[in-house]
């Protein structure tokens, strides 16, 4: 019998989350880009006034993936749910776990009265693009990602 559990991440989960982030960076072909630390996760997600939240998904008792999000404010749309990452370990893909995590994120956005959700997907990640298209999402053309490293 399939046993699947989704739950909010707690302070005790930070090392496991960080391990998943490292796996995600490998998958996204950018293992040297991770400059955050365990302490960053602790300070910014599990202290007073956290700036992000995360769900973990377990399959048969094993950590299979996570999602991480925060809220942002759009001058045009109001409160938005920003899905920073959704990742399922390779050995657990094609079991519907990604859909469960995304569905839970949609419910969280609705519970928090968000006007919508936003996230990014790499243009070469065809399986993810096809997965997201099933939700009737819009892909923004004409926008470039911009960042300034400090």
C-alpha cells in the first residue's frame, strides 16, 4: 500500500531540505551556484518572522521531495504566492508526487487569499513544462530574469 505524507517543514528538517536543494542544483546543472547555508535556512525560515515556508513530501516513509515558497506583492495584482522551488528526487518521479505538492501549494495560496501563483521553469526542462501546461498556466514571453548578486 502506498503511503504518502505531505507536511510543513520544521527546524529539524533543515539538513534534509538543504540536501534536496543540493540535488536540485545538480539536476539544474548548476551545482556551484548554491551559496546559501544551513544557517540561512534556519534564520530565514524557522525564526521569528520567517520569509519562506516549505512542504516536504514522503513516500513510504522516505523523503521524496519538497516545495518552498514565499509571498510577494504585485503592484498590479496584489498578494501573490511565489513558488521558489518544487523538486522530486529522481527515484520518486512519475508517481504523482509533484502533482500532489503543486496541488498543496495551490491550496495554500488560496488559504492565504493570494490572487495567483508564480514560478519559473528552465526552458530545457520539457517534462516540467509539459507537467505545468496541464494546469493551464501562462508562460510569460518578453520578460527576462534579472538579478543582482550582492
